[in-house]
């Protein structure tokens, strides 16, 4: 199964990754093939495991206020701030459409 | 056309600290002052689940007749937005904490309180999830200001199946949920402070055909606007389809000023949240009396049965108890619970007066409540206390004043000048005439002056008697007991 340009474009939009060149796409292709090996195992009637922590105990914290009040420290990392707010662009700036981008994917 | 309405309700959990961190939960604090390193998504931080939030969700699930999942899981929901610093929200998509419940609510038919109908909406699930921060849009400088105080606050998302059909039903269901949450204390559920947010999913179809395309309506800030938004959207969809158009599966915002829904900007195509299990949190295990582990630290154990035993009376139970205890009507119970503090006020008046609760309720709902509504006051802000009202009703009950006079006294009391009912009665000379002889004389005078009416009554027209009673009332400036007057007049006329 080939990974299509549409799928790659969608991934780039969703995750803001850049497949950059043929090698990048090839690596993705290989990673998918590697994971597909899982299909060779018969998992009928087996609960999927999504974490090796699954039988660990989930620790419950008491409802006490123990953190916060560190506005200055947090804002230290901000490139721009207004009073004590972080500053962000007016809205999400989506990746331009495929036709309008200079990307390797264009040529495929 | 069959309209179909489903709701997704986000209720902020009433807790001291956040869902996965120890920073404080508080409305209106200095920007970014209630934010921990985890809330700001700084690298190297991990989520630690707050026990109180789990209990709140279990209580709510039990109150809504849900099955509590003894094992539930946390997931990551990915999307980019400036007020979501991690780039994902921790939620419960695969296995939420509670499923398959129901909520019963009442609506009035034709706006008549006396005809109430009970409806039920199915609860699909309740899940625990994080709230996002707040974005303030500064259009003049083309930027957004972000405050993360709200980021990470615990939410219960309550998903109601599309069992509702109009704005009134949606608003009634949400109102009942609000009362339940406030009774449980799991959320203060004040819509105006953003503690209860509602998104509506709306579609229409012809009977017999399958469901139409649905739209999601957001930005609804009050119950009134919820009803308006739902009804508007239903109408809009019907008109669109009848004109041969189609409905887009889109998200719309409710514009309260214009009273309509508009497409929301900033929606770049269909979202794909790429859900994945939250790798830093093992499954959440809840216990009951049977499965309680012997050796575990109590603090680490949430016992569903223990919580069940301690659930307070839900609104529906409270209403039934009021009806049974005081002999009032179901719709009275409904109104009592619907106004914050009114039940307490009513019960306090009943305690302090000899008047039967069935009569007291009339004064509470018809007189006191309408005054409060006219002046936009809450029960707590009432210038007339339960003590004063009870005092007034006692005067009425002892037949020292007529009910017309009582209403006049209430109007005076409303001014809040500190006078007692007794003082007002004396001041305005509203006492009922107790001297029977004096009353008899006045009755006789009226009879003597109304020859025609007297003949009519003697001929069998009883209705004219009311005119005579009215005349006596006028003569006595409302200070006569109508029942007694009627008796005296009838006696005299039969002589």
C-alpha cells in the first residue's frame, strides 16, 4: 500500500511535520511496513495493551493547592508579552495549501 | 419536519485545585497567576490525578443513573490552539468514567404551569477532561492575549443523546442538570461564569427518513439563549431545506445580539484529533464494597458504594417530599426549587405561622415571587423577610385584616422602611371591623338604599348579593370581612 500525496499533505497539516524529501517519505513508508508486522499475530479475543503501565496503580492526589503563583517565571520564556498575558497570533495560521507551498511533495 | 437536538455540556468541577496539577481553581484572578509548570506544558512535567475530581464525576454519574466504569482510561486529543499549550487535551475518549444514564425533566404544555409533562433524555456518557486557557482577541493590534489560569481545570463533559426536539426541552434539561450539579456540589454550574457551557447538535428530517446533516452551535451563554439558538437553528435548517438548499456539517456560533446563528470563522476543514492513549496515566480503577482491596491506603481508594450512600436528595426527590409534606401541587414544588433560596424561605414562613402551607404557598408564589421578579431581585435580596411575611399572614389568619388589606400591607412592607405589619395596619386603619353591631348598621343602611337590588335578590337572583357586599366594603373602606357581611346581609334579607 502506497502512502499517497494526499495523506502526506494531510499529515503535514495536522502535525506540522515536514517530510522534506524522498528519503523522508521512504522512511515513513518503511516505518509503516515495520508496524504492519503486527498484523501477522492473531489477536482474536485479546484486550489491546496500550501501555506497559496498565497494571500500575494510578496515584490519586489530595485536592490541595500546592502550586502556581509563578507568573514572572512563566513569562520569562515568552518572546512577547502584554501586561501579564502571553501573546499569540490572532488565530491559527494554517499551513498553505499544497499548490501554494514550496515543498518536495509538489513534484510527486 | 422532525427536529433532533443533542447536547454536549461541559461542567467545571468544583474543586480547590486542578485536574492534573496543584494550582488553584478560581474565577477572575490576575492573569497567569494560577498556572503551574504542568499547566504551561513545560517539558519534564507530568499529570497527577486529583481525587476530588474523580469523586465529583462518580457522584454525577450516580445521580444521572449511569453505569460507573470501574476501569476507565485517559486519552490525548490533539489540536493546535494558542490556549492549549500542550497541543493536546487529556480526555476520556475510549472508556469514560460513566455511561448509559438518564435525566428526567419537566416542561409545561402551552406555557401553563398546571400542565407539566415529564420527559427523559438519555445520557450517553460522562468523561473527565481538562479545560483550556482563555484567549482574549485584540483585533486592533491583530493579536491574541492568552491567560492560562483556566488551563487544566477539571471538567465533566456530559453528553446527552439527541432525544430533545426544541429549545424549550433543551433549556429544561440543562436547567435540571444544573440543579442536580448544584445539589451534589460537584459543580457550581453558573453559566454566567463559564462553569457550565453548552454546545448543541441540531438537525431536521422528515418522519420516517433517516437523520439529516447536523450542525453544532457554540457560544451559548445562558439558558434563555440556549432555547433561542436551538429554535433559530431548527427554523434556519427547515427554511434552507424547503428552499432546495443543503445543510453543511459545520460549527456555528450563536450571536445573542442578532438572535441568530452564524458560521464560525477559523475552521480549517474537518478536524482529525488523532486520539491516542495518554501514556503517562495508567487506567483509573474504582472500587465498591465487594471489590475493596484489603491492604490499600484509604486515600488511594475511591469507593463507589460509599459515595452512593452519601448522595444528597436530588431535586426530583426534594420536590416530591415538599408536595407530600406540605400538600402543595407538583408545579409549586417545581417553582420552589427553581428559585435559589425560595424553598428555605417558604419553609421558614410555614414554621412561623398558623396558616396552612397550602395557603402560604399562594402568597409565596403569587405575591412575593412576582414582586421579586418585577424588581429583578433574588430571594436573598428580598426586603420582606420570612419573619415579616409570617407575621403578616398571622394577622390574616386571625381575621384581624382582610386579604385585600393584607396585600396592601405587603406593598408597604416591600418598601423596606422597617415597619412591622401591625404598625402598618394601625397606620392605615386596615383592621377589620370587629364590632358586629356596627357592621349590622352598615348592612342595614346599604339594604335600605338599594331597593331594586333587594327585590332582585328576593326574587331569586343571588348574584346581586355580591353587589351589596361590594357596597358594604366600600362603606367600610375594605375593613369588613366579606364572609361575615354576606352572612349578615342574607340574615337581614330573609327577615
